[in-house]
């Protein structure tokens, strides 16, 4: 079965008892953060499959479990989130009867995917998962996730006196717009796969358009 869209992805999962059980688990576990919920995981699964020729079951499992331990961005444990998710994934997949070699490949990809961990994946699955997850930070979805994350952290949209940080240090914990300059606008060049970089560059243009429109509405030209 070719998995080209969300409907095909869900049909593929429904035909596999272990994937169905895993999806049910993730639906129950990831409820609090709209930026890291089950729909995020399904989108990451679809893009993981689009970016590299990888085992579809392994790709879907890795995507469903990559945020199974969701650590808030404000937590001092944030840099360990992917490590914690990988360890949790090993236990879950062992209970579901996955082969040890498959567990190792999937857990390693989960461990290496996170931006905050600073790791470079060594497998095709790891590269695809990391790129697919980073794509979620860009484009229309990226804007929505950035704003919702800022709200969860108690950040203001922007500094009204200096929205583009021309006379202050960037601080994306205090101002959501700063996150575009701290991370998002440079994210495309960190992707490992060529299809991922192409899509990331396309989505980055939407971020720039958004910032340009915001500048126009604020009456403060971009820096």
C-alpha cells in the first residue's frame, strides 16, 4: 500500500494490530500539548515516509513514539526529552513483541531526532525522522505551534518597544516573535535530506511573509 496522505496512513495502521495498539496508546498519552499531540505524530510519520526509503512500519512506530515523553520547553530536562522517549519506546516495543534489531533502530532514531539534543542521526530512519519533526516547526503549522508554545510558556507576542530586537538581546522565552530569529529562520539548513531541505526552504518563505505582514500591521519595519 502506497502511503501518500493521512487517509492512507491511517488505513495502513488499521491493518496492523501492533500499530493500532500503539496509536491507541499515543492517543491516551499525548493530550496536553497541541504542538506535540497524536496529530503531530501522524504528520511526522507521513513526512518521514516521504523523505527517505525506509521500512514503513519502523517509520510509523518511530514517529508515534518520538515525543512519548513530552518535556516542557521551560523544563531543565528539555535536552533529555528524546533520550527519555527512546528509553520509553524500548519498553513499549518490547511489550508489543518487536524484534530486538527493530527496537534498536527505532529507539536510536528517536534518541537522535531532537533539535535540543544536538545529535546527528546515522541511519536513514533517523535522518528522515529528524527532518520530518523539524518541518513541523516551519510553515503554517510552525506559526501555529510557535504561538501556542509561547502562550504555554507565558511569553508575550513581541516586545512592543522593540519587536525586532534592534536594541536588546533576543529572548524567545519572553517574546514569541524572537523565536523566529533565535531558531526558525535558520532551521532549513540543518536538515539532512535534500527533499527535507527543499520543503523547509519553501515553508521558511511563509515565515518571512508572516513577519513582513506583522511588521506592516505594527508599523515597525523589519530589521
